[in-house]
C-alpha cells in the first residue's frame, strides 16, 4: 500500500488538496482553488456531458498542480475525498449516515471508485438528522475523535459559513444543528437595505459593539435587531464603523441562545477564534477547549478513514 494519500476537501466554494504521509500525517504540500462544487456544478450544467468525467477533469487538473508543487509522482496515490462532492450537486450523490453515529463502531458511508488510470478514489458521504445535514464536518469530527485521550460528553462548535454545533456523548454524535451565520452575514452586507450602513472597519477597534450585539440578541428578536442597525445609525447611537462588529455580535450570539449544558469544544480557524471566544465570555460560558488547527482535523479524519478501509 502506498505510503501517501491525497487528502481532498471539496467544499461548496473551494477545493483543497494535500499530499499526506499516511504513517505520520505530515503534509508534503498543498494546493487550493476557488473551484468549489457549486461553481463546478454550474459549469457542468452549462457544458453538459458525462457528469463524473467532468468533475474528474477538474480534480485531475488540481492533482497535476499538486504534483508540480511537491515534485512527487501522484499518479497512483489513493485519493480520499470528502465534502460536497458526494452531494446532489457533486460528482456522485451518496446517501447520508444517520444519528446516533458512533465513531468507534459505525462506518461512514462511502464509495470506492477505480479511475481509468488505475488510481483509487474514496468518496465519503455525510451524516443527517431528521431536519439537518452535514457533508465534510463528519470527517473533522472523526479526526478530532481519534486523537483525543478520553471520550467525554461535549458540544463541538465549528464556526464558518454554515456553523455547526455537534452534540457528542462519549464517542457518539447524538445531534447537531447548523446555523447560516456566515452566509447571512455576507447576504446582509451585500444585498440588504443595510449594505450602505455596514462599512468595513477593524473588529479589534470595536469589540464593545460586538459584545453588545451578543448581549442584545439573548433578549430581543434577531430580525428586529437587524433592522435596528439602520435606525441606530441614522440616529447616531451606533457609529457606522461599529455596524459590522454589532452585526457579527448578534449573528454569532444568536447561535448560543439555547445555551450549553456540556463542555464546549471550539474547533475554529484563526479568523473566528476571537469572535467566538468573546461571544462565549459575554454569556459566562468558560468551560471551553480550543482546537485551532481545523484543517489538520480533515487530514486526520481522512487518514483514519483510509486505515479502516485498507489497513
């Protein structure tokens, strides 16, 4: 079996590939692009033809760039692919696994594809509840789980375009909820009546406005507070340079209105850490563990998945 694999995370808006040492998890090189699944799907709709072949051509091009960057022959190295590639707009739609899902005993749904070149591709599917879905985060949870010493009850918080709060009981995912925090922020800034009021300003200069937003949304309706940004700006009680900080506060704060009864494990990219930590502080939630290298969780999850399939 090859000593390496190509870790591939194909999300809605981006494509990330890494050449990884299977034995150590060390990364030998990486390439990224904005050729996400959504864009690829629209390209395929416009061009037609064999869907799988169309997606694989994009993937092959990215692997060529990875090979050039690492100076390593990637032609026969197995590919492990997670994210939106297994969705209804991906290369091949796979069904979801369902909760409760025990990461010690249950297997993620996947499909093994033998490419014409002889290269192996493992496509990993997601997990669903009766009213929610994830594709990609399940691999991050697996990567986090296989590297922790003790399986204790907690809530994993994964900020992003679609933030996830994932309830864990020991090794079992019992529930999760998705919050469209990042997407709503962008929609409001770009397309709403508030767009001319929301000017860019360094968040570090306006933490008090952020904290006020977190505080306010615990007591008032989110949709009312959104419009209040315009009213407050017009009347001068909220400065324009404070508006984005306040908006971030009410959107992130709205994720936490139900509170937490277990330890919070914040798995966050650097750009989210301060905001989410400060939001939790406003709510007096102090029992927090921090996992900063979220990208590493994808690699570790895929590495564990590959080991379960091929040893």
